C-alpha cells in the first residue's frame, strides 16, 4: 500500500504508533480526542486490512508503509 493512500493526520498517527506511543500520548501530542484517534485508527485499519495495533505494527514493519 502506498503512503499516498493515508491522509496527513493518519500519517501523523502512524508515525506516533511506529514510536510505540500510547493512545494518551498520541492524543496529547496531536491535540485530538480519544474518539478522533479511534476514528482515524478505524480508517487506518480498513486501509491496511488489520484488526489491532499489533497487526498494524506488523504491517508497518514489513515494509508496507
């Protein structure tokens, strides 16, 4: 999957996830609510066909993003 498929905000979240940041730290750093983070994560999971952050991490570190 190409990075161009992700929005800028989704890429911000993906970059924070790659740094193993917690949900609380991500929401604080990006000044977004937990609900907003959940909506972005849902979109990211749909695009990557993953169902958890663990699967997403595996997807990310296998050179897909």
